[in-house]
């Protein structure tokens, strides 16, 4: 299943996103171990962990900025 298909099958009120750039606590890079990012979230947890499934999705910054700008033009 493609990610877009998964999201399309959920209603808008079941899906939310959190911009990692806005919630990073620490970030570091080690040439042997790679990048380590720790972040905070408002997501509620229970005995099983976060109540919603979290996914990390990487999108080209310029493409995302273009898409967001285009969507704002349509809202005006």
C-alpha cells in the first residue's frame, strides 16, 4: 500500500501532522552512526504508547514549500 492511499482512506479528523523542524529538541550527526533527532510532541500516550501511530515522512523542502504556497493561493 502506498502512503498516499493509507492517508486517503482516513478522514481529515483522523490524520494530523507535526513539522519536525518546529519540535526538535536536539539534533546531532555522527559519520558512523548517522543523524540522531530527538523531538517533543503533544500526542497523548497510554499503556500501549502513543494513542495514534506516528510515521516519519521525508519530503523535499522546496517541493513542500511550493505545494503549501499553491494551496494558500487557492484559499485566497
